[in-house]
């Protein structure tokens, strides 16, 4: 147990309390960070044409290989048909050149034609064969270009941005959609250079997502071997060990790097009451009286605790249910 709990009775209903105690907690250095997707890419057009189909929009989940955009393929289809006709012509030419070469070879063996005639027939045969190979290569290239008219997802993920509308003309290099893999995320924080040694020695950190009110233990930590010449800070990448629901690229995060340990006064976070700009706790005295006391808090201490910098002393008891404590305090004041 992180905290020693006790029970205090006021009138009919008891209040659950916890004792403020000195505990050895991790000392942390907090740095602001931002969520990044390890897999994030923008799919661009590879051919010119009009967008004729858009299958997904922002926020949609896409599986690897699914069609996301289709571009009008009539022009490239005509080019492919033309190359196939060229292949048919080259095949006919090759067949004719082969037959002529074979006949010439027979006549040469019978001494009816010269060596020069045989050489010309052989050269024509080889040229026809090379022409067919060239036509096949052109057709293969045309088929590849035609495949670019159907744009598919390179990996499973979520669409982050759509850059085109239905009916728009696109050219090679024009962005179509941007997507990311939500299952592979990390946080990047900027750290002052004088803190890098402590962070490297500890190699431990927790990531706070204030918008989600959630904490996660960081996974692999990587200190990039470069610094920002303007701010003199170094980027530190921290992998998320698992998918955190609600996170997305660009989201704010706060990284708490462990830089040491120290004894601090700790109470449960559930005992803290925040009233506009005032932060306090309900303290249960030895005589059974409840009073509200303002406190100054420090860094979080574990998943359910918080450090107290001022306003409490070790051994004092705080109410774990502030609402019940407030009702009991008002009831006592009315009886007086």
C-alpha cells in the first residue's frame, strides 16, 4: 500500500482518511512534448488525370491495400492498348523474320545464296526479336502507369487529411491523402542540454496527457544526436508501450523524466480539492473536528499520490472523500 489509511467517525457516518507521510518518491524533471506518429505519410498522385472516386475521408480507418482514390484511367488505358498493338505487330514481324532466316539458312546450306544474304537474314531476325522485347517492355511500363490510377493505402491506419476533391485535376506529385498508424505512436520532448546527463543515466520517464487525464510509462527512450541552435535544446523521443486511446499526432503531452529520488510528504490525489484558484484538503483533527486547509502541491508521486510542499505536516490525516468531509464540517458548524 502506498498510503496508510484510517477511519474517523463524525456523528453517524465515518470518514475514510489517509495519513500524510514522508515517502521516498522519484524526483522528476518535466518537459513539454508533442505526440508523433512513427508511421505517417502523404500519398501523392503518380499520373495526371481527374479524380473520379474518393473512398475515404478524414477520421476514417483504412486497411492496408484498400483503394482510397481513383484517377481517370482512360488516357493511360489507351496508351496500354497502343503498346499491346505494337507487341502484336512486333510478334508478326519476328515470325516473318524467323521464317525468312530459316529459309535462307537452308538455301545457304545448299549453296544457293551467299554468306552475305544469310548474314542479312540473321540480322533482320535479331532486330525483330529486339523490337518485340522493346515493345513488351513499353507495354509493361504502360501497365504499371495504369496501375497508378488506383491509389491504395500503403499500411493500415487513419486518414489525417484529404487534399483533393472529387473532379479535381491532379498531376504527378500532387498530395492526395495523409494518414498515420495510431498503433505506433511516440512523444518527442525538447530538453535543455544541462539535463541530458541526468536523463541518460536514469533512462526512465512517464508521459502525462493532460487532455485525457492519463499517465503512461514511457517505453524506449532515444536522445537525438543534434541540438536546436536557437533554443539549445535536444529532442528526446519516447515510445509509447501500447496504444493510448484518444492520442493523435500533434497532441500536447508532458514528459516527466526521472532524475533522482528524495523523501517527500505525500497524500492521495483523491484527497485534494480545487476551488477556482484555491487548492486544499480537509484535515481531520485529533479531537474529531474537520477543517479545510489550503495546501501547495508539488509533482505527482506515483499513480494515485501527490507531493505536498506546504500546508500539512507528517502524521496529519486528510479525508479521502472531500464531499462527505465538507458536509460533516458544515453540520458541525451549524450545531455550534
